[in-house]
């Protein structure tokens, strides 16, 4: 696998008619006596159904309002009902609905693979990141994305809460990249990266972190930089704004996770400690239910 050369120097400068479930009875007021009231790990019933792969969240709301869902043996129709995965019993048409086991994978994405969750190939016949997850049976989604030609670290999970938190700019999760820019970057270009780049739409990026010059020639410059904003095609647009096109883009880290030990196309499961570190970074995110 082609990798950029070792670091050489730091960059200087400033830096829905109702039907009931067959075995269910309506609860008074349409609400089931859930044991999850007040629980910090409880989730809305429609969200639970969506995460279990039953239906989209909107369709799940229709199922609830139609009286087709029961919690702890009682039909519920209230969309505000909350359940605790692993404790409350949820049934659809009298059949138990089990919450899926939450899983977390780290993939070293190669060039020519799409960050999409619609099967092994997209509508243009291009391979997706899911095609690389051999043996994985759970329905997972990429956390954020990398361009078709970009390479490196991508997380995949069925934990929607954590995925949303990791990609929200307010949490400031740093993603580190090795970037090959066209031409030699002078100090003015590096300072622009460091202090914030004004993009073509007027948006000013947050200052880049972990900025290092890895290697430079007259033809191109390899730079390490960290971003915490996650704008669409952000780094490529930054390159355009400073007059140096991005020739190669490799994500080498997210928070303290790296692709170390993984060849391109390989993936591994995150450890419990790694998942908890991510949760700690983004704050109050419900933990996965106990098996």
C-alpha cells in the first residue's frame, strides 16, 4: 500500500384504520406501563423500531398510531412512549421485536469505493464500503463519508446516536488527514490553513490543527492536518481556495483511532474501550444495552 513518507518538519508560523396486536390489550390512555420512565438509556418507541430494522421512523410512527405495537403486553398509541432496550418487551403484530446488537467497525477504505449504505454496489455499479465488510450480518452505516477517490479511516455502525454525535460539529471531533497538494505551499498558504480558509461560498473554515509538513518538492507538498468541521468536500475546497489542488487525500485518524495495522480494504471491530472513549468525547450518548 502506498503511503506518504515520514514526517520531516513542523509547519511554522501562526498557527398512520387501527389494528391491534393479536395478544395485546389496550392500556388506559393508550400508554404502556414501561419500566423505562426516567431512564437515561430509554429511547422513543419509533426509534427503537427503526433501529430494529422494522421500518423507517415515520412508518414506525404509523404502526404505533394504528395500534399494531405493544410494550410489555399492552398496546400503545402514544408517540412519546419510551422503552429501554433489553428491559422492555416490544411486540409488533404479537411477535417480539428485538433490538439489534450494536456493532462498531473501523475500515481502511481504498480508492474507488463509495461511502454508501445501499448494498454492495451503488446505482452506478460502483462497489460500496459494505462490500468490504465480509462476514458482517448487521445493517450498518458509514459515520460521515469519504469521497470516491479518498482513502483511509471510515467508521461503520448501527448506533445512530453515537454516529450523529461524532459527525456534529459542536463536539469538535478531530479527523486527521494526509493531503497531497499540487505545488509547493509557501508560508502564506500554510498560515491560511492554520488560521481558517475562506471558501468559495464565503464560509470560513475552523483553523486546521495538527498541521505538519511531511514532504515538499516544487511539484507537490504532503501536509498533515486535522479538521473538526466536516463541511462537504471541505479539504478539497480548502485546496481550491488557497490555489493548490488536492491530488491525494488519506484520512489517517478520527479522535485517537487510526488505521495502524490495517491494509487498504481491511477492517476490524472497535474494542469496548475505544467505543467508550468516543462516547466520552461527545458527552451524554446512551450506552449500548447489555446483551
